[in-house]
C-alpha cells in the first residue's frame, strides 16, 4: 500500500497532477482544495498522501496535500452510494472544515447541493458519518483548513462573474464549485470574458 508520494511536481490541472518520483511519473486524481493549495505552493517538490482505488478494470491513485482531507475522503467513500469520483466532487465543493461542520450539524441539504448526491444518499451520509467525524476529525481539522481564495474575484467585474456562476448552476453545478472554478480562471486572466469562463470552466468541472 502506498502511504504517500514525494517528488517533483511535473504537471497539474484542477482534476489531476503528475508527480515524478524515482524516475516514474505518477498520475494522481486531486480535489480543487488540493489544487488550490498546490497553486499557492508553486513549482518544486511535493508530498501527496495517497489513497489507492483498485478495480478489475482500473488502478487509480487519489492524492491529497493534507492527511485530514484524505481521512474524510475515506470516510465518504465508505458510505453506500458515494464512490471515489463523487467523494472527490464533494471535497471540491467544500473544504474539509466546511464538510466536517456540515456533517456534524446534520445539514443534509448542503450535501444535496453536490451534483450526484440525492436526498437518500445525503441523509445516509449524515447518519453514517456524524459520530465518526466528530470523534475522528474534530481535534485537528481547524489547524489544517484548505480555504477558498475569495479575493480572486475583482469587485469591478463581479456582475459578469455572477452571470457565469448562474450559467454553471443552470447546468447542474453547485454555486460553491462554480465559485472556485471562476476564482481560479480569473486569477489566471482577470479580463477573461464570460463565454471564455464558461467554456474553460466546463473543461475543468
């Protein structure tokens, strides 16, 4: 079992990274939280904590910059109806701290805002994870919060970004996830048009 991979960050995008270690390039699926954290760190060597998904038709690696995010990811995929892809989507919508608070508060409505999470799955996740999350994660989650960068959206163009956000919501994505994607794109190019934001954003989501 792989605990973590330490090596040079060869490439990254909002969905995955390639880390070169020992002459081998490892492709790891990541969340937007980890992507944002890596973006702040810049180029160089990184350590990503690994979760392996082994199936008959595939062998996939999921990488997390923070152990707390990996821990809650593992709790999520232990819930019936939540697979690795959905678990990653949940952790791309909420930070670990936000998700712990949602589960601890029994807020199944917030979970239902994630694409692919219905009423039954949201309620099951709360029921299955509430006690586990409070017991296993409450002690250290505050110290390891991967926060959103809300300052990435300039006020002067907020109306345009809200238009793009509404377009993503209409297409079935949550406001929180749309906001993250827009913030990343605007940080890359503050003058990006609404159409370009939507086009690029759909490629990232």
